[in-house]
């Protein structure tokens, strides 16, 4: 019997590989960052070949460390979602940089489609809102703006994929062009009810069907990764990062919710076998498909989470290390009256305002970088709370507890403020890397290394945060935040 599962966690700022033993404990980790490319304001790109090189490098690091210590049962892949790559089928070379999920270049086109009355159709079929966040308009932009791309696509010479597809293509030497239902559900051209690419939407966005990958379940053997000439490992699990984290948090029952504090913040609630349509601008999406059973979820996406702290570090140079944000924030007693609205790439759920821009309100001569750091951390919690409140409206039931993960959850100040402003228990697990863990679970299930009952025992709590403020203080915080949000919207004409 195999001894390990290898998880490939391809994120927005880095590629990681984590090796898990049969008890689902991480035993080896490797990580490598890659460039963030900003050609114009609001544009965000990655070099897809650089992503693959980084992912391959960290994967090989772990496999080399493993030599003589055991074998790998399978590979699980989790990835930044919506990020769009189109490449040549013959050469495997991308036609352009990957357009990242944060990119806003197609926002005006989305507004044109809304004015033409197409949003309801898109939402009914995909569960998504009509927004530049998703893959469809990115695909259209590439076909319309890269010389010769549309003709090549119509001739069947090109392949589209989200990052999971790009990795599978490279891992299998171009033998497999596929994705799973979770990533397909984020493209805005996949019907989450019929579980098919939707011809009507392909016509709307003028996307040739020949571009598209095959769609598979989240946990099955897709093919072999050819690591070396004499070593092949089954690729056995695929899920977008937030769905993988939902599984890694063991939110496998209806109405269980988690929030991942990564580059963005993503709150996801398991809604079971039935998709729950949102009337408050949340997304209805697929959580996973395991053993032919589809599980759905509600999701709210906040664009600026850890990316805000990264910007304070790199853009404003307020501190040298992201972890220093907590040190500066705790050096002051409060936020000094500062409210930070981090709409650096617009506002996500539940506001969905692409024209909003980042703003800091309440600055005085007494304002310090500690106040700004604290207000920035608080803004992350405020955004998550907006989604929690909206989710309760959609389901008709308040969220009673929140499981949290991601690098920023190590920040106790942020977690405590989240519990304070949301007035619910916030549970942090011992293993914060639940995204990679969820990918490992999917691969372990497909290869027979684990079953679901075994996996239920893996989630263990590190600490629970509960509210320490009264309702009056909570309302004052919330009123000031709402005032700032209202003044930030519609900044760009």
C-alpha cells in the first residue's frame, strides 16, 4: 500500500507542494513565489509557464526528499480559480499571459452585457453574477485581442483551461485536457444544473466549444503524471481552492461554513444536494462531485484579504514582513478613528462594484502606521461580516459558527475582531493549510487510501474566538464601516 498523497496547491502568489502521510499529516512542504504582472491599472497577469516551472520545481523537491521512504498513491490538485490560460495544442505554449481572477479589464464589457439584459440568463444557468471576475470574458478578450487567436481557436488549434487544466496538461505531457466540476462552475459558461458546457452561453460570449476541456468529477483517476521516464503517479483529485478548503475543513454537512483568508477572502457554505439561488448577490456554485453525487454551496468572495497586507508591505513599505502587520496594529489601542475600505480592485460580494476604489477615511495628524495597519486588518473582518450577513438572508438562517483557515488566521487580532464584529464563534483548526488538505482528501478518496468516515476524524480545533464587545460597540463599528463603503462606491465614472 502507498504511504503518501502529494497535494499541489497552485495559488495566486505562489506554487506549493505538500506531502501527506496516511494519517493526513503534512510531512514535507516546498513553496516558491512567482511574479505578479500589472501591465495597466486594474490588469493582473501571470506567466503561465512560470507557474508551471514553479509548481514542477516544488513537486520534484518533495519527491526527491521522499526517495527510499515510501511511495505516492496519488496527486491532488487545488488551484486559484477563474484565472484563464489559452495555449497551443501542438506546442503547449500559451498565446498570452494568464489573465488572473483579480483582473478587471473586461469590466466595461460586462456592463454592456448587463445593459443588454443578459445577467439573469447567466445567473440562472451558472449561479454566478455577470462580472469580470470569471473566466468567460477573459477568454473572449484573449480571442479578440491576441493576433490570430480567434481563427486558431475556430480551427481547433488552441486549448483553454483554468490553472488546474494547465497543470494537468503539463503533468501528463499534453495527453489530458480536462477540468473538474468545481473549476468549470467558475467559468460563467458551465451550466451547474445540467453539468454541461452551455451552448447558449458559448454563443453569447463567442467562444468556440473546441477550446474547452472535458469536465470530470472532483475525485477520480484522471491519468498519470509522468514525473520521470520510469515514474508515473496517478492524478486523482482536482478542486478549486475554496471548494478544496471547504472539504479540508470537513464542512461536509448542510449549512456548515468556512472562510479562507488568503489573497482574497472566501466564505463558503455547504448547501447540500440542492443549489440555493441567491437574491443578495452571492454565488451559487458546485462544492464538489464525489461518487457521482454533486454537492452545492453558496459563496461570497472578497477580493482583498492577504493581498491588502502584501500591498501595505510592498506598495507602501509600511513594514518588512506581512507578519509585522499584527505587531504594528497591536502597538496602538484602537484604529484611531480610521476606516480602511480596501477596494483596490473594486468591491466583491455583496456589493459587486467594479468602479469602487480603495479609500482611507478619518486620517488626522495623529494617525500612525499602526492605526493604518489596524484599520486594514479590521477591514478584512468587516468584508467577511458583510458576506456572513448576506448569507443569512439568502438561507433564512443565521450562520452559527465559522471555521477559518489560510495564512492570515495566524493573526490573533484579526480573528478576535472577526468574532467581535460578527458575534459568532470563530474556530481555527490546528492545520491552517486546509486548501491543500482538501486536495489530498480528494486524491486519497479516489485511490482508496481513505474513506469519508476516516477523514471526519482529521479536523481538530486549535482555538475558538468568541465576541468580547457589546452590541452597542458592534453597531458603532458597523455604522462607520457602512458609511465608508457608501462613500467609496461608484468612484470611477
